């Protein structure tokens, strides 16, 4: 026969074991929830994780998008792009576009606009409108103060067909 103190000590040891195993399961669950919350925060809160603007619509209308990207070549245009080496205090930088026809004459009567974004911050898209300054040159001040790789998606209206250009450029420190 077991004594009362022996039964109490067995029950006490059993209670301690139950508490230990329940606490261990709760602790492991809390660690898993913490890690999951941290991963979700990093995945959602990371500004460099972004989808390229208008990617889905361009993929759906791939033939049309491809035609507009190749339109400058079909028209015999030469498009040259240059970004200033210097940005002002506000991070604004001058960009210049030169558009010439087959004979090398500048094309002035165009409406040139588009979108500019840094590859590391593709969700921060800035609208761009380039103004004609004569002889096929178009100029704009854009918010491109940060060093790195930039993407300029241009849409050119005023030609016999829609024209688009995608320009990638690198800004060094």
C-alpha cells in the first residue's frame, strides 16, 4: 500500500510534468508565431520588394506593347538619352532626350512623357513629362538623386503610330 505522502508526491511530480510539457508546447508555439510575424513584416515592409509598374497589363497585351517598343526603329528614329552627372539639393536631376529622324533632323512636335523608378524601389514611381527645347531635344528635371540603376519608361505621342521606349541608366555617386 502506498502512503498518503507517496501519493501526494506522485501527483505533485505528475503536475510538474504536465506543466513542463504544456509550457514547452506553448513556448515553441510562441517562438514559431514570433518568427512568422517577423518574416511577414520583412516580406510586406521591404520597400525593395515591388512589382514592376503595369507589368500585368503589358504582359496581357504583349503584341501591342512589343509593337510600340519597336515603333521608333520602324519609323527610322534615333533616340539618344543622357542624364546629368549632378543632382541638386532636392535630388532633382536633368535628363535630356534627343529624337532624330532618318536624315538626322530633330523631331520637335511630340508629346513625351512616362514613368521613372529606381530598380531598388520599383514601387516609388515618378511621372515624367519632357518639354521640347528645339532641334529634337526634350528636357525634364526628375527626382533621381539616389545612385544606382534607374528605369525610364517613355511614351511618345504625336507620331504616325504609338511609340514607347524603355531606357535603363546607371547613376554613379
